[in-house]
C-alpha cells in the first residue's frame, strides 16, 4: 500500500505532484509552488452551517482555535460541530484535530469548511478513533472560494463492532482534496463512505478513500456521486484493500457521475486489492450524460426542460443524501444539494 | 465436442508444462551484452538498409537515457541487460528454399508443439478444415513462413520482418514505430534497438485475408532475450485474423521477452489479434526461472469505422506485464479487449488494456477475467479515456477475478478519464472465490475436486474463450486446465 503523503504547508518539498500516483489527478505542486506565508489568526463567531443542529462547537479560524491552539481534541458522545473557517488572502494555514468516540458511545460530527477571502491554502489533518461498539456519523461540508486550495486528510481507526459512516459534500475549489483512510478491523464492524460533488466553473474536487480490511467479517459500503459542469473536474479514487486472512469481507463501491459540459472532466479509479480468497467485493463506475430518454419522457409529460433536468439530476444525486440516517443532518445535506443544483443548472 | 467433455478429457491427459523441452541444434549467438556494436551486428546480420540501422541506433541512445519502470504490482529479480545474448539464430548456410532445408530438429520442435508447418499436413486434413498460414520464429529469427504463395495471390503480404525490410522497405518505413514510438517506454525502446525478427503483414484494400495468419514464437537458447517486432497493416476495407502462440523450455534462469506489436487499421478495416501465451512460468514451488513477458502491444484505429479486437489467454510467464491497447482515432472506430489471465504457483501478471477514445462515436468493450491460484498475484490494470472531441464515445468494461486458495491475490486497478459530456462509460468489477455450492454440486456428480475446479473455471472464462478462433479455443481450454493443476487441495 502506498504510504500517504504527509503534507506540510511550511515545507514545499512535501507538496505532491501528479507523478505521485495517489495525486495524479490533483497536482498540488502545479497550483502551489512554494510554501505560503502563514495566515493571521482569525476570531470566529459561533454558528456555521450546522448551527441549528446544536451540540458542542470547536472552531478553527485560519488554523487556530479561540485559545490559540493549532490542535484540538474531543472525546465524548452527542453532537460535535467541527468548523474550519478560512479567511485569508494568498496565505496558508493548517490545523489538526483528534476525535475519540468511547466504546458503545454515539457521536455525530458535523464538519464544515467555511472559506472566505481568496487564494488561501488550507491543510487539515484529522484523526478519528472509535471504541468497541461505538457509532460515529460524520458529515463533511466543503464550501470554499474557487481560487482556494484545500486539503483535508483523515485517518480513521475503527474497533470491532463499531460503525463508521461518512458523507462528504463537496463543491470544489481551485484544488480541493478530501482524503479518508480507514483501518477496518472487521469482526462485526461496518464502514460506510459516501460522497457527493457538485462542481461548476473551473472548480476541482477530489474525493479519495482507502479502506484497509484487516480482520474477518468486515463490511464496507461506498457510494459516491457527482455532477460536473462548465470546465470543472471531479476526481474519485477509492481503494479497498483486503488483507491476507480477512475472510468473509463484504465490500461494495460505487461511483457514478454526470458530465454536463464538453469541457468538464471526471476521473475515476475504483481499486480493489485483494489478498484473501473468501471475500465478496465489487465495484461499479459509470460516467456519462443525463439519460436523454428520461429527459424526453419528463418533457413529454409537460415538465419544462429546465425543471426536468433539475429534477432528474436531483434524483440522481439525492440517493447519496437519502442514505444519511440522522434526520437533521440529512435535511441539511438535502437543502445544500438543492441550493447547489439550482446555482449549477 | 462439448465444453465439459473436452475439459474432462483434458484432465485425463493432464501433464506438466509440456513445452519445457530444449531443442539441441547448432546455434549462432551474438556475444553477450548490449552496446552500439551489438545493434550494428544485428542490423548487419539481417542485411538491413542504412535507415534501419540509424533508427535502431537512435532507439538505443534513447533507451540508455531511460529508466526501467517500477510501477507495476510485480516483483522480480532485475534483468542484467549486459548478461544477455541479443541475437541467437539456428545456424543455416543459406536461406532455405523449402522446408526440407530447415534443420529437422527445428521442424521436430514445432511438430512437438503441434504446429502444422508443413502445408500438406493442413491440406491433407479433414475436408473443410480451416487452413492457416504460420510464421515460425525460433529465438531471434523467423525460420519459415508457410502458404506465402497462396496468400500472395490475393495480394496479402505475410513474411518475416527481416524479409519485409528487404522486400517492402518503404511500407515498413512508413508504418514502423508509428503506433508505438521508439521512446514510448523502456522496453519498447530496447526492442526498437535490438529486435531481430517478427512478422509483417499487409492486407491490401478490400481484401478479406483468405486464411488465419499465425506466428509461433519459441525461445530455445539459454541466456537470450527474445525481442520480436510485429507490424500488421490492414488497408481500407480489409480483414485479417492473426494468432500468436508462445512457448519456451524450462530453465532455471529468467529469460526476457520484450516484444512490440503494432497494428494499423485504416478505413473500414478490421484486425482480430489473438494470443495464447504459454511461456514457461517458472518452477511452481520455488518460483525459479520463467519468462519475463514485458510486451508493448498497441493498435491504431486510424480510419473511420475501423475495428481492432484483442483476445488474449495468458497462462504462462513468470511475470507478465502488458496492456494491449487501442487508439480509437477514426470516427466510429471500435476497440475490443477480451482477456483471460490465469496465474498459479508464483506467477505474477499485471495486465489489462487502454482504450483511448479520440474520435467521435468510438466504442470499446473490455472483458477481463483473472484467475489466481497458488501463491500467484494477478492484477487488472486498465485505462479508458475520452478526449473532448470523442463525442458519443462509449465503453463497457467488466473485470471479474476469481481466487482459488488462501495465498493468492487479485487486484483491479481501472482508470477512467472522461473529458466530454457525451461519453458513456460503464465499469463493473467483482472479486470472489469459487462458489462452494457449485463445487459441491459438480463433485456430487462424480467429478474429482480438481476436475470440478477446472470445469467451473472454464465456465468463468467462457465469454472470452468464445472470442478465440476455433483452433485456439480448444488449445486455450486445455491450457486453462493445465495451468490450474495442483491449485486445489
């Protein structure tokens, strides 16, 4: 397994190029040649896109918390709103957070990337640890300016019988990379990694996941969908690894994308790396235009074409948001999708 | 004969790698090592025109500046490029005029391999049995090409590359390196510098090649690399089906096979290229020996509505590293790739295809079946890409992997790059093991475990076997069975 790139904005030699296999469609070095100056600290008012869902809030403003730390740690249950707020001009900042869910506890993490300003570079490193039988639902919302560079990488350690569920909602940036690496112990643990990208202009979003099945009877289910318009570029890289002896693993991965313009691009690499024989693994990948037949049918029923397009696209992408179990989080995600699609179509 | 019956009979006659013998003939070698002088030596041996020598020397220079790639999921002892013979040929006094002048040992070799070199053998066969012309390549040189006269009647040129360089120099010059450029990759550059022989095929406009063409490659000599170069040109509206078979003796050291195959399909032309690759895979227990099969195969669908179909059955070689690809340039051109890769023992295979959609309404289809057993590793790696101009491009890909045993591995690494709004790409992949239920059912019907496995595997790969020409399909099916021997229990 390729070692993940340890990105450090202070050191340009850690910036991957497209020659690094895992970054071949997200050439960071191309957009960021040198280490940027460090952003000034930013005071963040409580709130954010998930404010209505309550819970505890940890907010970083340009990489630092209210008490000036570049690192935060949370251990507990309930709801955590983890906010990474950027407001800078051509500077860079990075933050680090660790979230621990004790055994049998249940936590909802609402993670938001709220960007203002322009041409900043943000790098977030996260660690999630789930105790035995713990449940963690993570909703990630990426809303950043179209000239920003944003990288977020998470390492997730799951214990037996724990459930980890994640949904990423990405609207892209100049380069936006969201990476999740999961250590999957099997033994009744389950992992779900979903993603959604809605991209316009010349935005780029890269959803990368790696799930490493290390024990028997692990379940993984992945569904990523996206739509790209104008000259935007969507990237999906998913890798499912089944280690030797990790028998009875059941892993499914799906990536489906719509391309709305002849200048837009979708790149996908759904990988399976299997070292055990008693497994059931599958992936599916489709890329294409909106189904003309469905569109024709809707129009024939008297629905105006524009409305029909919105409706069909929403139905296509809505499958991902529908999978969110938490009511409040699902509604917020659905509302975001509707807004984004209206702006796009 | 039904598939199952054939399988059972094959199983009954199971044997180890039956092509592992060595033919004892007088051979001529180039000294070991690689330098510009060796390149000159090869060129001179073949009596090549000056431009060809320059082309080779330029390639050699490029190769020296290149680094051996390492990105494939294969591990192998590095090749010592200075410890190889780059030219080995059966010693002949003059160009043989007929089969009788060829060393009977060589003929016997091909006979043992089951290749009907003698045209009369084919002609004397069952009435209506298909004829096929054979070009037999022994180490570095082509020893015989059959049926040439009959082919010439319809204007088809089928000869060894070295003859083609002499007789059809302009045609070769026009197309050689136009699909796989000299500097395409490390092994292609090496091949361009030192290739010794291979087949050359030209099908004139509107001609449907009257018989299957085939080449049999045989590595015999010790410490040699085989670097053959095949070039097939299907002119407007023509059709050709080409088969390729490969075997090698059992030896303890690894041998390098770095071929380049270039196909050019002009308007409305169709090329069907089938390979049954059965190089010596090395010792199944120690992994010692075996062929490194590092081959570059690419087709250029230049003309509108042209079509190229690759079918491969990969059962041999210690390490296989190849991606027969299609560049779909012509409008409405079609590329197909059907593959069976079976690995057992300590074999490693990293194989797949590239479908590069450049023209409008181009279509491609990929069916790849991988079977891993023993301690082997099998990887499907493929690329499907559509350029902004490839409006209406379509691809369907299916890759299935079957795992037999606890110690093998199977990987799927597909790359999809869609760059326009009207391309439709679909990809599915599955990895599973042999179904316990099916196995139980087959055994309950009286088959042994090994027979049952072979039956099920033959069923698993059937979609691809069906794409093979008849003669090869039968052989391939036997190979499937032999390759899996010892994989259960």
